[in-house]
């Protein structure tokens, strides 16, 4: 059974040169389907075009990352709403709040997050969400919409146990990346992944970002790519006390149900 990467930023310029090789290497490592993250206007259009040209291997999300919230205007809102209706787009996002970098002012981030939550309600699709150092505000806003959307994944979960329990309590899914392999800032996740029910746990690379620090040999360019999802699967399986096959099977089943694959 092939793994599914729920967070691959394949529209990133670093994949332009060797896109086909990246997909071939993923296959060789047992990584089949991927959800291409849309994180900006252009990025979301590009993600959809990739999915449409992929023959069913790639799917897309449509949204604007909190880093880009200042660029979100009415035209963007209309475009994301239109893209979100495409059959290849399986979730609204990446959207959410990021108080770590604050590339966009916090009040703007909150307003833009809510507008995209509104799109998910309108089109009836799941949410693909980002939260960094913003749990309190993020959770307060999300709670108000939770009952009106079919499913929610908090992607690249990096927060603490209290935040994890809050998300599980309102029936969110959790995306785990190679952050768990970072002994400097991700060590706590090795315990926390044991608390996530198998039918709420999904795996992702967030490529080209977040190259797992335990990959050997380290690629010279430090670019993460979907083939390393198998490494993340191995580490998470070990932390949960499961076999690789068990975690592969449960995460694929969970992902297929979540994104309607
Ligand atoms: Zn993110």
C-alpha cells in the first residue's frame, strides 16, 4: 500500500527543474498520491492545474496562507471560492494563523482566516489549517465554524498537549511532519503522537520545507521532497509502538476518508 502525502508544496520553484524525477523517487519509496498545498492566489491556481494534469495522482487545496493574508482582497476571495469548487480541490486552505512570523498583522490574519472558513462552509469541503503560536485565537475562531464544515485537519501540528487535546475534542484530524525528527524543537511530539487516534492521524512532508533532521545522508541542497514521507512514517510508527505496515494502512485509510480519495 502506498503512502499519501497530505502536504506537498509541489508548486514551489525548487521543484520546477526536476518535477518528474521527484514524483518518480516518491513512487520508488512507496509514496503514491499527494495533496498539493495551495497557499496563495497563484499557488492555488497552480496546484489545481497540477492536479488536473496528473491523471489522478495529485489533488489540491485552495487557500491563502496567513503569511500572505495582507494580499487577500475581494478578488482573491472570489478566486479561492471558485477554485474550491473544482473536483480536484479536496480542501480549503492552507489558511489559519501564524503569530510566530507575523508577516501579516494579526487582525488581518484573523479576518482572512474567517473569510476562508466561510468558503469551506459554502462549498462543504474539509479545511486544511495552519496554526503556529496562535492556538488560543485559532481555536476560538475555529470552534465557531466546526459544526458547519465536514472535516478539519490541523496540518504540521507542532504545538503542546493542551492544544492537541483541544483539537481532538472538536474532532479535528492532525497532520504530522518531519518536525517530529527535530530533536531541538520537535522532541515533545514523540510522546504526543501516541495520543492521536489512528483514524485522526495523517502524514505529510510539507516539502520542500522541514527536511527531517534524521535523514541520512542529508541531501546537499537540504530540500525536502515527498519520498521522505516513508522516513517520517518509520519514525512515527516507532514512536507509537506500531509496525510500519500498520501505520501505513491506518494513515492511508484515514486520508482517503478525509479527502474523499
Ligand atoms: Zn503550514
